[in-house]
């Protein structure tokens, strides 16, 4: 009685979050933005009424976004992040001491909001002199730059119909990513839910990456704030991530990680049978003319442009 609630909505689901207060509710040119202090997850970032990141478990998402790729590659000189507005992907990349990081996000307002209201996510990473922060279309940046990177991390929101991220999940975009990677470079891609009713988007992302890269390894992780298993996919130009022993490098760096570990790396590319069934069933490649959408998510308003 008398409690405040924030409702997370999809086509078929309502999730009610009991809240302490709404910190901010606004809209950028690309999406609706809410930052809410909840009882269950601490401070939470919602985009278009869907959880994007929570104080309780953001470390799981961001460690699994960054470290499998960077430990697979080995020492990195330059890294590009497409998206990643909260600054936590950037935070984790900087633990590997690169010489240069370029972070490209189309939504300047969202980045500034995260910088102000989610400081524990970035932990000062935006102020690091090695970082170049650009507010523009991430795909356009990669198409136009002459720079190459040891790793490109694609930290995007879900591909919603009319949303800003859709054209950053296609074969044409992944070909640009491949071209902008160094000889032994790799990319990690946010590759959607592993929920059995919503597996098509993940399967098609994996199969599309296999059209471009010789080594493609999906892996899952439990996102408590997302309420289900989600995935990343790691693609490499030169080495099979499943065959890389990261133990020595991991111990040498002695990073203060809470989720990713060499023990986890050794087993995380082993997948359940239903995923291989999905890869065989959903073979259709994602292209600029045949995009994939995340089902069961409503977008409240049309968006402009592309994310990243």
C-alpha cells in the first residue's frame, strides 16, 4: 500500500519494479530515458521502458562484454567501442592499458546523463586522456575512418523496429568491422536473448557473423536485471577463442574482476543443444535490406538515426 512502482513493458509481459524514487525521466532525440532507484536492483537505467543496466549486476554484463575479447586477443594498443553510453564498457577496457580508446555513441544526451547520474558505472573513465569520445553514427564512423583497432566492441541496445541500433546488426556492418580490425583483431557483439521464444535474433546474429569471420563463438551469461539468459558473440580474424588459454595473462594482470575468470573462459563456449538447433533453423542472414528485430518489445515512439 502506498508503494511507488515503475512498470517495465513488453508486448506480452509486465514487470513491476518497486522504487524508492525516479531520479530522472526525459527523452533524447533517439529514445526515452529513465533513471530509477529501485529496491531490488539499486539504481537502474531504463531505455524505452526496458532495463538497460542496473547497479546490482552491471559488472556481469560489462566484464563479459570486454574481457573474453581482450584476453583472447592479448595486449591491445587500440580499442573502439560502438555504443556503451554508461561508460562501464570503457571502464573495463581501460583495465587492459591500451594506448588509445575511441568510444562512439550517437546519443550525446544519454552519455551526459549517465556520466552525471551513473558515476559508479564509468568511475572516471570518460576523463582518461587516452579516450576519444565521439558523438556520431558508429557505423558511419567505421566506414569513414582510416584507423584500425585491435578490438571493436559492439555494445548496443536491442534492434527494435524503428530503433536506432537496427543497421548495426547486419552483414554489411560486420564487414566494415572486419575491415577496420587489425590483422589479429577481434570483435565482441551484444547478441540478444537466449530465451527459447526469442532465440531467432541471436541465431541470426551468430550465423551472420559466420559469413564474415573465420572464428565465431557465442556465449551466454545470466543477467538478473534482464530477467533471463542473454548472450555475446566473440568473433576473431585469427584465433579460436575456445582454444586460447587465458590463465597466465589473467593472473599477471591481477584485475579486480567479480565475474569473468579463466575457469569461466574454459567452459563458456560450450553451448546447449537447443542453441545449435536454433542456428540450423534460423539460417537467414541479416542484411541492410533484411534486418532482424527483437520480438516482444514495443517501442513507444519512432526513433531517428542509428545507435552508436
